[in-house]
């Protein structure tokens, strides 16, 4: 069974700071998704990365897929309080069995 | 707007008292999932339906059952809730497209067991 380890587990930063969250696997991903879950809500898809070395940008968020497709990172520039939430990476390649990472809980202080 | 709707948002039940959580979708997706999420941990898949085909995860307790009477609705039944079943329960849908699939989640039901 593929395990998705995320780091750090918790992160508390001041508004305006930059941060990077990591997702690592023991196996090769065919693709990888990042979700954000705001307090009291369900997760929402941010991005899907498919190709090794791929970089995708979503406003202040930059997603990178490792060349070997065993890791991914999410970088947030100039974090804002609205970025607060639980960030989850997920492997959607199983047959209707999305495997979620261990999660990174981010808190951005105003 | 097409969406996944869960009711109620908050549910309080007593130890051992059966409870049913509901989920409806207007996306016409063929796959529906139930996840359990505790204390900001990652969601844990309980089971899913592909159309009417039910698929139970091996480690899902027998205490948890599900029904999908039609494409739009799916229910989670907890027959005898224990204190350890207090959690956020998330319903999600996806559509089988042969690629580029993703999960659409409802807002969840926060279950408390007294």
C-alpha cells in the first residue's frame, strides 16, 4: 500500500511569509492531486500534476511534481489568513480509492 | 450550482443510538464515497458506490452501513455509535471519465456521540 507522508505536520506563520509543504511517497505516482480543506468544510481540489518535473501555478500557489514522480511540493508566496487550512496531497490512481497524505495544517496569522 | 449536499451539518447522538447521515448530489456522478475524518487527520475511506455496486473497505467496521437508493442520494448508517465514532463524515462524488478525475466533497457532517 502506498504511503503518502506530508511535512511539516503543522505550520504557523505570519501573514506575508513564504512557505513550502512537501508530499513524499514510497512509490511512483501516476499523478498527484493537492486539496485544501478550510475549517468546517470538505476538501477542494487545487491542482492535478501528471508529468515528472511539471510546475503549475495558481495565483500565489506553485505546485511542483518531482522528476521521478515520487514527491511533490506546494509553495505559497506571501501567505494570507485566507490560506489557513489543511493541505492534503492525494494519489488518485487507485480504482476509486483516493489515498490521502497525512496532511499539513497551516495557520496564517494576521 | 451543481454540488454535493450533506445533512445535517452537525449531528448529536447518544452512545448506542442508531444514526443516519445523508448526502445528495446534483452532479450526476456515478461514484459516491463516504470518508471518516478525525481531528484534522487525513480522510479515511469507509466505502464507495460505483453506480449500485457497493465496495466496502476491508477495515471498515460492521457498525457502518450504507445505502444508495438512486444516483442522487447516499446514506451512512451507524448502527450503534460508540465514542470513537465521533468524527467529521465527508461524502464525495466523482465521475468516471478515463482520466483527469477528481473528488467533489460536501461540507461534511460533524457527529458527536454523548
